[in-house]
């Protein structure tokens, strides 16, 4: 799945997925009824929030943050390192949850 996300982030800014991500930040303040929609931005936010690292971004709240993430995605070795950090953080979090459940 991380490959798919980097593929989108490396595409030109005027492609539909990137236009949608940019527009997400322009309309974020508007309230919608019902369950919040899952988008690539919300998925990226969740992934970035799952790790705590000073070298890599941990938030995605503005277009500037999105541009920074796009820059990282352009460098495949940096992107691979970031996704590895996120994956390991998620694994550690899961193992802590399993240990707390006693299974």
C-alpha cells in the first residue's frame, strides 16, 4: 500500500488525486453530516501519526506539509526509510496491544 501512496505523491500536481488532496485542505473547515470520509489525506495522516521521529514529518495539516511529503516521496530511498519507520512503529504498537490483552 505504501507504494501506491508514493506513486500518487510522485505524480504531477495537476493529476486528479493530487488535485483532490490539495482541495482537501481548502475545504477542510466545512462540516459534513455523517461519518467522516476516508481519503488518501486521512490515511496518510493516520500513518504519520503512528510514529514519533524528529527526522520525518509526523503531521499532515497544511498544504505545506503535503508538499514536504511529496518531496520525500520523490526520493525513493527516503520514502522507503519513512515507510519502514511507520511500519515498525505500527508493529510495535500492535505487539503492545496484544501483550496488554494477554494473548
